[in-house]
C-alpha cells in the first residue's frame, strides 16, 4: 500500500517562492475550499506532476511555472511503501527529477523517460491513467469511466487487475514472433544457400574425381609402357649376357694365341738372323777363294763343302722360316679372332650397361608414377581439403536444420502464448472472474447513495442498466446528478478492486468539486456517509467552493489569494453527523 505522507510546492502555478505544504495523513476527511481561481485544485496538478511529470489539467508543462517568479518551480512528495521511504523531487527551470529511497538518490545515468518508466512500473505500480481513475475524481478535465471509449475502459480495468502486464507481454510477444519469423526466413534462406553450395561442391568433387581418374589412367598407361620397355630391356640384357657367355667360351680357344704369336715372332727374328748369317757365309764362299784372315787360298773342295753345307743349311732354314711364317700367320689369325671376340664382348658389355642404366631409370620413373597414382587414389591433400570443405558445408546445414527445428518449436510456443495473451485469452478469464464482484460493488455503492438500479458491465465493459421495473437505460439517459452517482460508485469500486487485487492500493482519495455539481442534498449526504465509512485507512480530500461544509470534515484547508499568490490555511474542525444522514 502506498501511504502518501506530505506534498509541498513552490513557484508552482499561483504559488510563490515559499513552500506550500499539505500533510496527507492528518485527517480522514479533508476539505479544500476557496474562491474560483484561488488555487484549490493546485494540489491535483502538484500530485500528478510530482508522480508522473505532467499536470492533472489540460495545460502545458511550461504553464506550471509561476508567471511572476518564472523559475525555481519545485514539487516534493513523500510517501512510503512498507519499510521503504520515498521522496520524489521534480522541478522546472531548472529541470529536475530525483527519486530518493531511504535517503539514497536513484542512479541518474539513465534517461528521464527510462527513470519515469522504472518508477511507475516498480514503485507506484500504476500509471497516470490508473491514478486518475482510482485516486482522483475531478470535474474539470476528468473523463469519467463511462465516457471513455471501450478500449480505454478495458485498459483501466487491466491496470486495476494488474493484468496490463499481459498486454505488455503480448506486445513483446508480437515483436518476438516477428523476430522468430524473420529468423526462420533467414535460416530457410541460409539452408537453401547451403544446399546450392553443397551441390556445387559435390559437382566440383565429381569433376575433380573424374580428372583424378583420368590422371591415374594416364599415369598407369605410362607405367605399363615403362614396364613393357623394362621387360624388353631385361630380355635384351639376358640375350646379350648369353652372347657374352658364348663369346667367352669361344675366346678361351684363342686366349694363348698372343703369347704364342710373341714366341713365334721371337723365333722368327732369331731364325731370320741365323738365315742372314748363313746367306752371308754362303755368299762369301761363293765369291771368295782366299781366307781373309790368313790369306791362304781356299781349296775348291773346301769351298764346295762349305757351299754345299751352307746351301743345305740355308735351304733348311728357309723351310723352317716358311713354316714359322705360316705358323705366325695362323697364330695371327687366331689372335685377330680373339681381338675381334674381345671387342664384341666389350661392345656387348657396354650395351648391357647402357641398357641396365635405362632400366634403372625406368624403374625409378615407374616407382615415382606408382607413388603418384597411390597418392591420387588415396587421401591426398587436395582431395582431403575438398572433402573437408564439403563436410563443413554438410555440418553447417545440419546445424541450421537443428536451429530451424528449434525456431519452429519456438514458433509453436509463441503461437500458443499469443492465443493466451489475446484479449479473449487469459485476460478475459481473469476479467470474467472479477466482473461479478465489480458489478456487485457498483450496485452496493449505488444503493448506498439511494440510486436503485441494476448496473452491470459486460465483458466488453459496456453498461447494461435496468430499473426495478426492468426498464433498460444507458449511462447517457440519466441526469447529471445520477451520472455523478454512477461515476462515484465506479471510482469507489475501482479502488476497492485494486485494493482487493493488491495492484494499486493507496491511502489517498481526492474528489474535485463533486459536491459542487449535480449532486442534490440527499446525494451529498449519502456520498459523505460513504466517504467517512469507506475505509479507515483512506484519507479523503474534497475540493469544493460550496459553503457550509466545514463541520462535515475533520480538517479544512482554505486557499486564498494574497498579493497574487495562493496561500494555504488549515483548520481542524469538530465534525457533526450531518454527513451521516
């Protein structure tokens, strides 16, 4: 419950630079009187300005500043809620909005708008509209409940029942639903985009696989070609090796021919030397008849013997020379054959070496190609990179599908919640629950004011009014005095329901010129009795310029104009029972 304690103001409307203060807890019933224009209703503007930053009447905020002093407009209000003591200071020229809780100033970093929103939602638990329907019943700019559009009537009831939060939730829910729908659309777009990317990646990988297979086949064909060449080379080497073996066997036959040839040539030299010596000796005996040494004449017989023996020896040596020449010639042929065979073997060995080198090169090329083929067939870097890219896309799509499923679930929940938060949902159920109580209270207050009609509000907050004779009426069909009774009954009902619901409960009730309007003497007396017996904790303030009401109230606050400034004077009264009836 909000217990309003004090309110003070200065340089506010017609009030000067000295604080005017009203203790809001002194008397149960309080009368504020004064002539027209004296400033009786200033307290209403001070209240709404201090709490909501706006005047009660339809005037601009700037007009609240005293037109003479033109600055330092200030309103302070003190109240408590449970153990929490609050003080609100609001000013114009300079602008000021300060909220103190237990003497500690609220954080001023947020904007005034945010501070005001926080103040209404978390402290007052009511807004300006609720305040003017539950705390204040005025005559000047006040619009009674029954003269409000149906939508605004519903807003008032929702505030009183503390179910406006469902409307706020519904607004937030709609925003959330729009966000959810947009998120679903975004995810759908991303999923479609990923589908295209996955298909493109698959096609790319198929193309890459095809090119890889073609490369494998090309390299394999080269390997086969190399292996064929290697096989042919190996066969050639085998044939050449066999040839060398055969040649080596053949060469063994001619292996000693060189040695023999050398010996035969040595013999030939010796034989030639001997033959020449013999020829010279034979020639000497042919030409000479005297011994050159002893100068003795050689006998013919001796010469003949020498010539015959020499000739015989020369002939023998010539035969031997021819035989030796023949042998040398034969051995030379054998040696030439050996040389020929040796050259052929060397040539073959060279060919084998060259072929083996080629085969080694081929084998290395085959091994290299086979490694390349194995790499192409296996998880090579390029293939793995492309597969990882595809897997990443697939995983992203799975994540998006999961996100999409979650968003769809959220959508279903939001849709269900939206149905519940509609006007015909939870709020209607709560309102239906309280409507019978509301209607009963309205009729109880009307009967206390001796207004005997059956007044009923339906679920759309449209009135159904029947007389005891079952005649059907509307609010506008009644006199102003009867309308005033209905307005008062509704005001008191809303206060009672708010207190019952514990949504808006306050000790303050202000009636502005209610007694000055259409209420007759009987209505005035009935209303006075109701106000006095309504609630012991309620402090009632009645603003009036009607005379002769002082003895009906615990306290009278008189507002006078002194040198163009409003001045308050308080009087404590001895209350009679005139208001009891």
